[in-house]
C-alpha cells in the first residue's frame, strides 16, 4: 500500500519538531534551515501551516531535470534526488509549482522530501498529529469522518 | 425545606455542567443531612479519573478522604481536572 | 555536542564584535543559560555598578539543550544587573530566538558599553555587525520587527526588540522576541535601551548537534512521552493555558485583589481561561483562537487571541497597528491577574488589549499592572489626585483608566513615565512606600502570601525580587505536584522552597522551559543533558548546580546591598489579615519560615552565605 503525508493545519502549533526531525534525518544536524518540510506561521490569522512536497505523479521537477537526477522510488512513490547525478543547476526548483524543491548551498545539490524511504520522521516527531502518514488512497479519511459525524442521525 | 449547596465545574469538567449554567460555572445542588462528596460525584456522573482538585469552600479535599466528607447547607464545592500554570 | 563553545562579545562603546571561546570550565560548575551567565556577570560587572550605566553588561545566553529536539528546547535568558531591583536580573524567554542564536553558532551574545547612537545588531552565522537604528528608534517592537524583515529581505529572520518604553527608561521594559514572547521581568529591556540597542536580528544556518545521538533520541523521546501522558502538560496547558489557574486561585481565596487588600476577586471568572473560550456577542468568536508552541515545545501553552472588534479599545481605532484588529499573543494568567484582578477590572477585552500593548512596546505586564493597582489605591485614598495623573480618574475597576495608563507607560510619557519607575519608586515618591507590593523593588505576582504561605517565603528570598518563577511552590501547595502540602501551613515550607528554588535554577540553566517541571523532575532532565553534551550529568549533580547558582546569585546581591536586608514582605502581608476564604484572619508567617530557611540553606542566622557553604559549593 502506498502512503502519503497528510497535513491538518488546524492541529499544528508551530513548534518545529518536524523541521528538526527532517533536518536531522537529511543532514545529521538539528537545523530548521535544512528542513524539507516548513511550517508557515500566519500570525494575524492565528494559524500554522505545515507544507512540503506532495510527490506529484507527473512531477514537474523530475521531468525538468536535464540529468535525470530525480527518480521515482517505486515502493514509496517518492521522487528522490540522486546526489551523485545532481549538478545543482536548480531547474527543478524553477519547475516545481509549489516551491518544495530547494537548493542547498552547502552541498551544491537540491533537496526535497523523499518520505525518508517510507517512514517519514516529521510525522513521527509531530506531537499533535498535524502531520500523519496514511494510505495514499484515503488521505481524506479523517476529514470525511468528521463530516460523517455531523450527518449522524440523532438517537 | 430542602437544603442546597453550590457545585462549580471548571476547565474540561465544564462539559458536565447542566445546560443553563455554562457562564457561571456553578449550579445549585440539593442535599440532605447525609449527602457526601462521593455520592455527589456519582450522582452527577462526574468522571473520577479526571477529577484532580476538589475545593470545599476553598479548602482542598484529600483524594483519600473526600468521598466520605458530608456536605452542609451553603457549601461551595469546586472541581477541576489536573491543571497548572505560572 | 550541543555547545557551540563560542561567545560573541559586542562592545558598543568601541563598536566591535569579537568572538571568544566559551568558558567551558564554568559550564562544569554552572551549566549554561541562567547559571553560566550569572557567573560571567559576577566576574565582569562589579555588584555596585549603576545598572543603567555603560559599565553594566547584558548577557543573552542559551542553554546546552537549546536548539535541539528536546521538548521546549528553544529557551534563552537575559542576565544583567537590574535597574528595577539593583539585584541580579535573569529573564527567560521562549519563541524562536534562542534556537536561532545557537544555529548561528553562538552560545552567548554579550552586550557591553554603550553605543553613542541608536543601533541594532545584525548576526548572520559568523558575520556580526553593528548597524544604525535611526529609522526604528522611536518605533514599536512590531514596527521595528517588520522593518528589519524588510530591510534584510529575509522572512526567516528572528528578532529580539525593545519598545519605546525601553528607550525611554521605563524600569520594567521587556525584550520581545518573535512579536510576543518576552524576556519579561526585572527591566532587562531597560538595560538594552540604556545601551542604545534597539534590536538583535539573527539568522543561523549551522544547526546544532549532540554528543551521543542514539542516547539523545532515546532520552528525549521518553521525556516527551512523559509530557504527553501527563494530564497537566498533555491536556490542561494546551487547552486553557496558564489562565486555567484564575478560577482555582480565586476559589481558594489566594487571588490578590485591589493591590493586595483582598484575596478574592468577584470578577475572576469573567477574565479566566474558561471565559477566553466563550463566544462573544459581536462576532460569535471566542477570545482564544488557538494554542501555539514555542520552538520544540510539545506542550504548547501559548495563547493566540483576538480583541472583540466592538470593544472600545479597538473600535474605530485606525491609529493602531493592524494586529490589534487580528490575532496576536493573548493573555497568560499573570498578566490577566495583574492587569485585571489586582486593578479590579473584569473586562477580558480590555486586558487583552493591554497585553497586546505590552507586547507591542515591550513591557512586563506584572510590574505594570501591580504599579497601576498601587496608584489606584493611592488615588482612592486621596494621596494622589487627577493633578498627578494628568486628569485620569484612576479608580479601581476603571478599564479606560488602566488602558490609558498602559498606553502612557508604553511610550514613557508624562504620568506614564512616572508609573514606569515601578511601584516601589512611585509609592516612595508619594510618601507611602508601604503601599508598594514589592520585594527588592520588584512587583508581586499573582499568589497571595497570606493564603499560600510558601510563596511568601519565595517572594521574600527570590534573588531577582518578588517572583513566582524562582520557586513555584504553588505546584505543591495548590495543585499537588509532586505532592500536596497545606497552603496555610508554614511548617516544612523552608525546605519545600529550597527544593523548588534549586531545581528551578537547574532547569533554567539547561535550555528548557520550567513548565516541563510539572511532569519532569531532574531525573528526566539529566539523561537528556548527558546525551547532548560531554561529561557525566546526573540528577544529583544538577541539584547541586542549582544550589550553587542560587548561592552565587545571593552573594552578588549581598555585595550589591540587596541581600538579607531585603528579605522582607510589605507590612500589609505581615499585619493585614486575609479578608475571606480559608486563609481568613491569616497573615504571612514569614517570621517563622525565614530563620528555618536560612538554617536549611546553610546560611548564618542573619541570612548571609557562610564560608562553609561557600566552600562546600566551590564558590
């Protein structure tokens, strides 16, 4: 079964545990600057929104890469960067409509979410279940259940 | 003439308030000479595993002895879940 | 390991930014943050220094866990000599500034001397610059924060800023980071202002590593589980924040009211955490929008609130910053008590507005509310009149008057600058020092010492002046954490205070939030530290470090002239009995507790740290 990251912004408190988990998994250091997932605080609205790569099926980044350094992981569905091939041209960062592929100046390569090989650290680190890892075919399950509860006939 | 006390519920215990008393936290509760705190808790179906602080007229009631405490006319009995701040 | 071992020393007189190694020997004795910076202060700033002179130094410092994935590990402290108390000041803040400092590669930033002109400090990893602040001097924290983000074209910049109050010498000015997190108490913002420094804008990209990652993840994961499963840190604080205390403290008759004349407030439930959840008539929204977390915090007690758009404080006010008409950092219990209960005001929106002003202009709402309350009492007694107040009818319960005073203190003008000197100086000036509810010149927090006896001892002995965050025995006396003690009893409170004070000093030096201590003991902190840094870190060693820090602070205060002679409560606490509730008829038993406290501390009967105690602690 393929799995997807599911994000519920209403549950996010903006603590950045996910960003630290991500940077540690990717770079071996607690460093939100090197995280593939970002939390965006919308101060005046009073909400925090986690955002990361959604692993597009027809991934713009993958098609745009001139050296085929972005490949599909058939098990997880993630589009992964092959560091040995990446030349740091950044075309993928332009091609991605969502901005979720970014250049890492320290390594000279791009970085993006790779679902940690199928066991994403961000979801494990999130203390409020704002980020979960669920059946890719049923990412709407919780939301649907919430509305179903409203439709429950009175006893 | 029946005697009564005031019961007050706070924080997450407010869901157990009678419908018409959400603003003040408190409501009247009828007692007789033998009504205990333990009886009241069960009568109001208050969740024992959630109740942590019980104040009778502002005085903390020990978890071990509170159930046997007999209530008297005019008492104020407040319930809280575990809370803290600073 | 999670020390960067680097200090950035900024000499504002000379205009230099110089890196130097962190004194690692001292970290063995004092850990980081509160303890370590206090050691630097005692070595570098003579105790008799005028706090507002260039000779005072300000230390912004992280703890060893700051910037790591340990829960709540985003803390930093500001240590300096306080202009409010003349004692050691140490104010602790969350938000996202401390971790950014660590990510930029600095354990500590030292500000010494005084800049000839207004400046701000820009730090981007190794690069540190002193830059002109002419365009933001005179602006609010929120305006300056926006300007800095625009100027550096960096939305991820983290800024710690003072408001106009701090520029103007209000003695309880705070340093605000991330718009509404505060190093709040003892006037640390005033010291920053006295150095002509408006802001520190940080960006770090280096990250933080730990000594033993495997052990670190094991320890932090286990510790997070404890927080999640604890009813207070896992449910109570996220849902209602610290404001959940308002009704508890009031119902037990420990809620100081009308400048501590009374111990319960009739309007308490209207300004409580529960009230913040009630939908209001105007727009159907509750005061509270949601909870929010500081960096790495898995508790997330922070409040994000709005003011009722139809409230007089904001209605038709185009002059206000847009955040007054939107979400911003809302009320904590201390602020709601000081601005509300102590002043007799039960208007939740007026308090939220005043809280926003405190955030926008960098003020400690505890000292502000307490000072206004003292002024209100003097106004009602006819000691001061509208001639003194600039026409403000300063009666208890008058929300408009409280707001007017808050706005004036925020910009340090007229009557506001007078109130901005703090309750001790204000009451002294008007000939009634006994009406000031202060210890060492710092205003009381929200727990009545007649009704919660241990807190009276805590206020009297607190090294930074009256404070609830040095030894929060409320946890035991009211909430039953870790064990329940009788709040009206004085027996055993000396030992209880000492245990809380020592443990708190250790928590405050580690880079984590003291609220974790509702669920964690030093037994839970030690393994996290032990994995993060080199050396053997045991609970016993942390306890000893806590005691060492407490004594170091005390020795500094003794030399500054605010030692044992200042271990006293205002006469009202000692002679005016509590008017209602379980404590009715009681005064503070400080006279009984204090000698026990001195003895158990290993101090002389006069309250001085003895040579034996110094030797035992290696001081």
